[in-house]
C-alpha cells in the first residue's frame, strides 16, 4: 500500500505549453521582416537586369499612353503586351505613379529607356508588391493563433519571403512572381479556412494576372467539383439514413 501511494505521488511534471502566437506579435514580426527585406532588396537595384525590365517598362508605356482597345495590338516594341487583362490593368495602375518619377519612361517609342529614376521606380514596385507574399505567409492558417506559431512564422518568412529563387528572379532578373505567389497562397489559405468559393475566386483573379497558373487549375476544378457537385449528387442518390429513435 505504501509503495502504491509513493508511486502515485511521483507524477511526471507537465511541460509548460508554448503560448499561441498573437496577431500583434505576428504583425510586428512581419513589419520587421519587410523593412529588413526591403533594405536588402534596395541594394540590388543597380545590379543586372534582363530584357524583362524593358518588357515591363514598355507595358507601363502602352497602358498609360494608349486607349484600352489598342493595348494588345501595339507592336512598336517586340515586347508586346501578352499577359491577361488583370496584369494589363496592374501595369496601368503602376503607371499612374511612374509619371512622378520619370514621365519619359511612359513614351511608347522610347525603347530601351532606363534612366536611374526609371530603374528605381520599377525596382520599388516589385519590393512594395512583395507585401502580398508576406501577408500570405503571416495569415496562413497554421501560423497565427497556433502553438509554435512564432517558429512557423519565422520559418515561413525565411523559406518564402526571403526565398533565394524569388530574390534572383524578381529583384535581379526582374519580374513580379512574389506578388503572384502571394495571391496563390492567399487562395490556398482561404480554402484551408473553409472559404472554398472565395479561394476559388482569388485563384480565378490570379489566372487573369498570369496564365501560367493554369497548370494548377485542374486541382481546383477537381476539388470544387467533388466538394459542391459530386457531394450533392451522392446525397440525392443515396439520402442519409433516418435519425435513430429517441431513447
């Protein structure tokens, strides 16, 4: 009897649970990461630029200087506008601010134009729109409000926001893949949170920015088909069993 009581008193100490990551802490971490990342990316603004830099400068000029009906027919440059409509409107939106830096970049016939103000502006647009990617990392369902959330957030920022491939392609080569990947992650987050139709809508918006994401479309189609169509058909063919009688 004494031994049993002795063993009962020797309880294994419970390990304290790590507090859940709050929204304020996540936001503070995200702001710090964005400032740190922006400073690092600004150091790259004078590095090598691919022809994509001139591609996007030309698209800024086309969308700013020409009526909408001519956007997809303008061929002064070999780099014609060949992205879906939402990206064209995105370029038009950016062009409203480009005129404050250097209006000469918005002339369609000003081919291969790359003044320091033009380079700075286009680099800044990539840095600022990367905020969408950071927002997607911070708001991912497994981060805020979860235990080990701080570790997951830092890991996500390092692997996604500071991804070496995106730094090379977007901030040296010059593209907007971080912004687009951010929209993709937002769509996935909405679906994981149970907002299937809203997540599908965000993905449809993404397709209208860049058609390369079509390779993921079959996954969305199959998921939504099973979730909303096949499930309804199954219920119609095989209705659920009646509830059990009350005791």
